[in-house]
């Protein structure tokens, strides 16, 4: 454990608890809590060039008098200015003294968030700068951190400054020659510069080094994991069983050629001399789940237990019910399946733990509850994780280490380009299901502007009248000062105003309690709701074949791979499905990106195209991939750095396979530190 943040001045018990909600408990955690974006002081722009609402700075002469109006609850100060023929109303609350501060005829720079007001603009609570004062701030980048209620950006900034002053300089662990070859800045200066960059160039240098380090340590770590897996004795040898062949013959559909090929690979792995470590990549609906069930049945019929871990309770329940249905259809009565999730009562959990430990429960399906310390397995021979990127290495390893290392099968519908998957999943063999079942109707897509909304609402109404259901996705839960975009809570009200009262609409978002989310998803699955207005929490969710429309607001705010994942929520039943991507901005490069979704329903093609279109221009903002538990790296945005780090890892391991030479001591320690976060011990 490092130094507690309580030791920083001004951080008491209450603030410590707020920081712990962000997983920041030590000074080291704080320094690795990088800004999510930056407030950049740009050159003031004339108002005739403003295109949309957001943060702006404008230089104007104050020609009109300042007006102060008292209302019952507040004092409103306003002044109207003209710039390039455009009108701007400046508004301040509870600041009547500005009438004496602002001098008529003087030039000022006003900076704040703007929005349309008739044919002009409105700026609330703008900051006021003299021209010289603003000039001194030009191109400065002020950090903006992810926050939790009760914690301000100023408090985080102050704590980070203090930590940087108190902490000893980060010890360099890459040689000068190595850093020169890969054009990497020194580590100590980068940790400071990522929080408080003097300019964009310094920010880019710092970010490149920190991203490179994250990738390098990760790649070196998983290469060591692979080596360890290859030398680990297989304590769970298996033979081919007739039960799986019989199930395949009795299924009401034929496996696709791609599914057959992958099943052969899984069967061969389970019969092999070494442990299986395999990733199945395939689009939503490509048929990964049936292969997982077959692998579990093969393990059980060979005398072992098998566990399947899902990222959400809804998905765990869906897998459990799917398995029970398969057993019923196939007449399998001698295998007990157990469901284990966080919402069971203590008594129910104790009973399930006992059945798992005794071996009575052969197939165990659940959430993170499967890796709690209280769960003891009788003979766990196979571990399957669904949507691997939701767990990362951490939980996969934790589940693998319940006793002797079992066979590991990982399923993912996240379409990572194969070139990147081979690097990121270096400890796994990769299988791809690149073929959808023949009965699936291709989803019909369209990319449209906000003016299309009335037509979209009429279309949604028709679909609901035909008995279908609809998803609407918004980028935010509630209105934000920092980000312009549609939010779930306001959108529900808008739809209730626009659509007939008989249409049942519900919000769904990550701030809800798990039980509440599950209840809403289950109600939607039972067709008790017509429209679900949600954030991306439904990206991995329950299977609702009756849902035929996916409408995504502010589609430009999502990565293409993520939009494709969302689209996978529809098109799962017998009815024609549709996806409407509403673009909240008219920027051409955004339109070009979204048009790729119009061209193809193939996730791997989309991921490759997404990779080509992402460039260094996408500097700030939320990471798109949200994968592998990286603090700052993004596998799409930083794909070039990922490839560089992979080459560097190969080079280091070629020189020193075990990283045992004295000059690699600190590098070994850094790998151990990085993977300690993921509960993996080398």
C-alpha cells in the first residue's frame, strides 16, 4: 500500500470517502487519476463563426449600459453586445456590482458557455478578462477530472498539485537508448505534464509516454501469463463425449460452418495435453453461447464442474434460463445447474455455496459473485467468461485461480480488429465466428440529422402499434454543464409529450441500483414496457427478440464499435429490425464515420474502418473503448502506439526472455505493480 491521501493537507475523512468512490485511496492512485479532458484557452472567435452551443470566448466593446434587475429570489445583471452583426446577451446572477465594474466603451473578453437565443446568442455567468490577462492564458490547458457528487474539480486539482510537490520523482525504468529509439519523454516530467501541460505539444508527449507504458507493461505481463499457462500441467484431461454430438443432432437449427469450425477447436483444446486458453470473437447473435453450453456439458460429462461468469445479473439469469431450456429440450435430467448472483439472500448464498463445494452443483452461472472468497469449488475444470472486456485480466485470473488452474474460454462480441486482438489477447488463442445464422434478417440502418426526429417518432409509434418494442440511447443520464447532448431523464419527458399516453416508457441508466435496473430490463423482456430510454448500460443486456428499433441520439459521441454493439440489441427475432443513428452535429468528418454503419452490419469490418478514421485529431474527451482497465490508453485512438509497444516488448523479451538482467529489475517491478491492480501475481 502506498501513502494514503489522508496525509495530504486539506483531505479529511469526508473528502477521503469521496475520493474512494473514484477508486483513489493513495497518492499513487491520485497521480494516476488522469484528467478526462482539458479546458483549453483558445483565441477569441467572432460570433458569425459560432456553429453550436458550447464553450466560447469573444472579444467585444461594451457599447450598451449594464442593466440590473431585482426579482423576488435573485438579482439578474445583463448587457447586450454586438459582434460582427451578431447579438449576444451576457447574463450574471447575484452579481449586481458588475454595473460599476464594467466600463462602457472598454473592450473585454467574455468566456463561457453559449446557447442560441432567437437569431442571436446567450452566455450565462461568463468570466471577464482584460485583453492582456487573456493573452497570458492563451493555449493554457486546465485539467478537468471525472468527479463524484460533493467533490469539486478545484479540490482534485489542489490535491494533485500537492501530491506532485510531495512525491519523489518517478524512477525511470527504460534506458535512455530505448526511449530515444521510441521517441519517449522521461517519466517524471510526463506525470506532471499530463495533469498540468503548458501547451498541446507537452500534453501529447506526456500522453504518448504514459499510453506506451500502459501497453508495454500489459503486453509483457500477458506474455508471461501465456508462458505460465503453457507450462502449467493440465489437471483436467477430457475425452470427446456423445452427449454433445447428440445435442447438435437434436438442435432445431444447423450450426453455421464458422460455429462448427470453432467447436472443433474447443473440443481439440479440451482433449489436448495443455490447458485451453481461447477467445471466441463473434458479432452479437453469431452463436457463441451454444458453443459455451456444449463446452460446459463436455466438462461435466468428464466429471468436472464448469462455471460461466457474465458481466451483469440480467445476462447471468438469461444464460441460466437458456441452459435450463436446453436441458429441457434435450431431456438432460442428471446435471444440476446453479445460479449465483449478488442479489441472493445470505441464506440462499450459503445453500448454493454448499452445493458448489460438495460438487452437487455441476454447472455454476453467475456474476462477480463467482469469484468471492466464500465460493469453494469441488473440481472446477472449465471457466467461461462472457464479454471478456468487461472483466479484464483481473477477474478472469481470480476465477482461474480457484484451486488448480482450469481450462479458460472467453467470449466477446466486441469487434476488435484482428491485428489488435492478437496483441491484446496475447495469452489466448483466438477463434472468430464471422458468419451469422441464415435466418437472421439484416438490420436496416439510417444516419440522419436532428430534423428527422418527428418522422422517427411516427415510425416508432407505428412499430409499437404492431406490437414491437424500441430502445432509445442517449449519451448522458442527466443534463451536464460540460457536455452538450441528449440525456435520458429529459428525453423520457420529451417522448411522453410527443407520443400517445398509452405508450409505456421507462428510463434506464447506470446510476440506478442493480435491483432497479434488473427489474426494468425484466419488465422490458416481458413486454410490459414499449420504449426503454437508456444510456449504454444496455450494450450488454437481456435478449429481447421483440425489440425491432434502436434509435441512438448524438451518435457522433460514440465509437463505431460501440454503436455496432448497441445495434446488436435488435435484429434478434423474426421481425425486420431498424437502427436510426441521429447525428447531433453537422460536421462532415462525423458524418463520414457514421456512414460506415450504413454500409455494413459486419462488426469486424466496422472496427477496421473505425481504426482507419480515428486520428491524432481526437485528442481530448472520453476514451472510446473502455477496455482492459487501462487508465489512459485507448486501443482505437492509440492503435499505432499499441503496435509500437508490441514491437518493443518483442525486442525486450528477445534480449532477456525472463527480464532477469539487473537493468530490467525496475521494469519487472512495474509489471508486478500493474498486474497487482488486476489481482494477478507473477
